[in-house]
């Protein structure tokens, strides 16, 4: 264990004394900085591969929790809780990914008298299993696509339901997430030939082979609502984020507000999201995801954690979502009403990945030169630095480039300038890929759907 002396500053009565961050990379840094502003000491945990990572250097204390493999380090619940115990942490922030949506981890934190900075274990259980979440959404009166509420017991039941719904349909893993466990089916023959394979893949990936069937939207937009809830039944929605531009169901860039929503639909979607939260007594931050097609919106799923794309909401609302997470977990009441939430500007976030911009193959290695963009309305959330070695064991995202401007057109222009200024040498990145998107007339006019990237991708993608 490395101990470097307290660097906490800020509030005289901090919500917690010491927070352990059960994560790595830019989100770990984001939490460290928020804690420091609140006067809270921090503990970083790290694998041996991350010994020289920036979150290890900036936290007040650092504990090595295992080798590079995630399952032996960042996903090792016993090691994470042991690190919290030996450092005397009274709270754990899970970030996103890893243990952030693990209900058992949240439950064990409570058993160990350590506050989990996130929703309750029951919230995670209710919304994490997709068929259960659909049943709750139906109970809450949230608009939904035609589909099964329960998992289908086998291929025959799936065929019967698909016939009722009408092709194309989508097979979804009940325990899926992160854009995985999804398979589009356009005919009975295709369903017959793929059901067992897709179910087996879901079982291998998520530990649960259960599948459900849902109507497939051919040309939707992907729009999500950010919610913030305290322990006293006070709930806000902080506008929406448009996450339509995706590759293999993985988000590439996000913006707020969505160019396709008017105030009436925004209010309706926000109300639906809060109705869902009320039904499960939801606490802390979360994101309710919807598909929008032909002027209608439909519930897709809920993410019970902070999102990668949370900065665009922060930029247009002025809410520090990480601080709000921490304060809500400590039992503080929300200080605002829904009428206090105003969105009168525009923000865009590009995910900068260490990957080949043509093949999307990961590109780990040493960064030999680095220049990050700056200027008014430009924000870079990153954990890399000059001579930093990007390791091959984790997600390839190395930075988030966020711009903020009075209008969408201004934000696009600012993002194009910032991307031109962003220099990373020694490894390949997808910066040129984002430049292509920003230069696209379809993107600039917002005339696109979830198939937008097909014109930029090599065949077979």
C-alpha cells in the first residue's frame, strides 16, 4: 500500500471521510477530483499493469489489488473490500463498468458498513435483469415496444412470440448490457437457426442464457434521460443525451440536447423516466434509455450507474454529477426543483480510443507525444500523459473530448477545431474517424439514425 498524505481540501464537513475508488482511468481521476473539492480523502486501487497510472499518483493512498486480468483485480470483490478495510474507507465509488452494476457487491458493501456510492442493491437487481426491468416499466406505464416481458423458455416459444410481434424482431439477453447480447432476426428460419447459439453466447458472456423477444426498430434514434434521486423521494431528470451514433451497439459520441426532441417530447420522456424511478424507489444517479422512432419513444433499459457520457449533461446543466452522487449517497437532500433545470446550450462528447481508425483493432503502446486541445468551452477528461504506456488489458478509451457552445452548429465547429488540435503519437487513435463524422453533412443536419456509421465502416462491420 502506498500512502502519500492527505491532499483533500474544500468542505469543512465533507459527506464522507475517505472514499475508495473501485475503478481506473479517467473516471477514477474524475472521482478523485470531486472528492478533493468536497474535502474527502481518496484511495486508489490498481492492478500491477496500472502501477504508473495517473489515478494512482493523484489519490491520497493507493493499494495494489491484483494482476492485470480484471477478474483478478478490478472485479475481485474480496480484494476491493479488503483494500477499503485496511485503509479505513467509509465509502466506495464504483465509477462505471467493472463492479458498478454488481448488486452483490453493493450488498456486501452494506454488510461491511461501507457506503456504496450508487443505487441500492435492490435497485440494481430490479433494473439490471432486462426482463424484470421490462415488467417494472410496464407497471410504471412507460411506453414499450411490443415484446415479451418474461424470458422465452425455448425456440418454439420464441417463434410463437415473434409471429405475434411481426418480423423483424430482436433477441436480447436478459442479463445483457453494454450493447452486447443483441441479435436481429428477420425470418422464422433465421430465428430457428440462431436461437440456441445466441442463448449459449449469452450464457457464456453473462452467466445467464435467458433470452427475450422484442420488436426491432429499423431506423431509431437512441436517446437517454439522466436522472438524479435522493433518499427522500426527491427526483429530477436533467435533460437527455442523444447517443445514436454507435458501432456494434457501442456508443462513439454523444450530445445534449438531442436535436430531434422538442420540449413536449422531452417532458414526456422525463416524466416516464421519473415514473420508473418512483416505482422502484430509485436512489442516486441513473440513466433511462429509450429508442425514438416516428415521433414515438419506447423504453429500452436502465443503467444503474454514472455514464461515460455524463460530462455533456454537466456542461449544459451546470450540475456536477459526481459530487451529486456522493452527496446523495451520504443522505443529503436534493437542493433543486425540476424548474431549476434549464438547458440553453449544446455539448458534444467524442470518445477517443487507442485503436486503428480503419480496422478498429486496439492499439496499445507508449504515447511518445501528446497535445490536448484547449480554449473556451473545451474539456478533456483523460488519464494518459506523454510517455504513458497504454496497456492492452482494458477498454481502449483513453480520453473524452467534450465541447460546449451556445448552439449545436457552434458546438460542431468547436469540436472540429478541437479534434484538429488533438495530437497523440506513438499509438493509433480514432481521432481521424471522429473528424469524418463531424464533417458529414448528415451529422451536421442531424439527418441520421443508428445506421449512420455504416457509410464510414469497412465491409463486414
